[in-house]
């Protein structure tokens, strides 16, 4: 899971950092740091990863960026 990508996607889906934080048990400032890639991204807790996955699924948000190689057909 790409945490900054997932959080950005959730924000584009209309959630605030505070709402995301509340859903996964973190403060808004922690979500802000994670979205910016500053903290909590390398070793997030299972609860945070699970909560973000559930939110992403609920809101139809990708948890990984689309790779360029999969965007184009193979030759």
C-alpha cells in the first residue's frame, strides 16, 4: 500500500484529514505528515493500514498508483 497515495485519493474523494484520522485512530496532524511522506509511512501499524484499506475500498480509491507499464498494452 502506498500510504501517501491512498490518503491523497481519499482526500480527492471528499474526506478531510480529520475524518481519515478519526476513522483510523490518528490525529489530523499525523495524517498530514503521512500524506506528505514525513512520518508513519515506512512502518505503519496494522490498524492504520487496515483502516486505510477499508476506507479506500468504501470510497473506490486505489491504494497504489497506476503503473505506466500497465497503462499501455504490451507489444
